[in-house]
C-alpha cells in the first residue's frame, strides 16, 4: 500500500506543478518555487 500511496502522491504533485507551468505559459507568473 505504501507504493500505491507514493504513486498517488507523485501523480498529484505532477498535476500541481503542471498547473503552475500552464499558468506561467498563460502569462501568470505564479509558481510554487
């Protein structure tokens, strides 16, 4: 179950970061960094 939980966390993080990158591409220079 730990492996599945880690995979879910990675997917969620990827989607979160992707959303920020899309926002940057859209002209909104907001990132989590």
